């Protein structure tokens, strides 16, 4: 078992937990789709995201008529917990489940609580999707790897929230998107963007177009996939302004991925740094500046000094 108190930015090579990563990704899609099925649409699909907690990931309260319920991944005790606003609570262990048995356990537990929900069983944004109720292929759960992943999420969530304090304009919460399995935060210029071309695999073009209806500078963390098969931080601009990708950013080891159209900072470079928080903040700030300067955002109106604990922002 990894001593995470002595190693707050733990190692997590993608290859070592690939099967667990795939299984957990699909489980989060099931829970995220339950939130989607009961939540009114919020701009840029913010109503579907999960949030980092002190123990894992949560949906936050979901409306169900006049009732509410909440679903939590406890990634410390490795359990799924479902709670209702009228005091009921159920939970079951994550270990030992395939995607199909997890799906059945979730839906059965919700039914016990009087919550009947139907969701689209096809995974989003993944190649070769299998219906949740039929997926017995994905059934891995390495508790140590999941604990490491959660520790990384708590650190990234903390630094992203600090970064968010330096912006007065519209900005997203720090939230976890289950489609792409990434923790992200987004800043907006306030201007409309050209229509997004769509074409995201297994994602409605309408959803993609709504998500990118306005100019953004977006950054995040994900465990890696495709051409970036290692955990990494990313930053991109939509629409990408001329000169963005050639800007030099303030973070050693960062580079622009032509395959993704994004700046990439390997997670291992951050965890090995003398000051991981500062390296990550430098990456976030300098890639944002690259986007804002190239697109001529009104930075004077949109930015402020980073927030300090207990100190009121000066006007």
C-alpha cells in the first residue's frame, strides 16, 4: 500500500492500471448519466459533471420530483454510496464488479429507494462501446491504483481552484467530466465562438456545439489515452487563435501536441518538480495567457490578483 501522506503526488503509470482505469471510467459514465437523466440542462453540459470530495467523487444532490438523492464514489473505502434527502442510505463495495454487475447493482439499489431511472446504456466518447448491461469484459479494480488516482485528483482540484481565483469573468467550476474522464476548469472571454464542427466520437454534435458556443481557454488533467498514453495536464483554446501553438509557456517539459491541438505537461514532470504546485500554476497561467493574448481578450476587465485566505479582494 502506497504511503500517500509521504508522497502527495504519487506515481501512476497508465499501463500499470489500464484495465482498472477502463472499468472505473465506465462506472463513472453510468453515474454521470443518472445525473444527466434527472438534471435540467445547464450551459456547456455543466449539469452532468461530477465533483471531487474528501473521499472521492460525487454527483452532488440530484432532483427526483420533490425528493433529492446523491451518489458518491468513496475511493478510500472503495464503495458506492447512494443517499436520499429523506435519510435513506445504501452502499455496496466496488471490488468484484464488472460494468454489467455494477450497472445492475446501481439500478437495483435506486429502485429499492423508490427511484426509477432509465439511461442511455451506450458509453460516450469511447471506441468500440459495449452496452453497460452487457459489459462483462471490464471488471478490474486495483484498490491501490484507484487510491493513487484519487490522491492526484485531490491535489489537482486544489491547485485548479487556486488558479480559478485569478479570474473575474465567467469561469466553470472545477469539475470531472465522465465522458472524457478528466478534471477540468474553463475560462471564457465572453464572446461567441464559431460553430463547433462536431465529430467527437460517440458524442452528439449538438452537445459539442453547445459546449463550445463561446470562446474558451480550458485546462485539465486526465490519465492519458491515444497519442498521450501517460497521465498529463492539458490546455487548449477554442477557437484556436493564430500564434497560440507557437507560444513558449512557463513550464519545463511542456509541449504542444499536434495530434491533440493542445499544450501538454506530463504529470510525471509535475510530481518530480521541487515545487509541483508552482510548476502546475505556471503551466495553467502561461497557457491561458497564450490564448488570451493571441485572441485579444480584454484581460484588464477579466482578471484579478489570485485569491488569499481570509483577505477580501480589493476593488
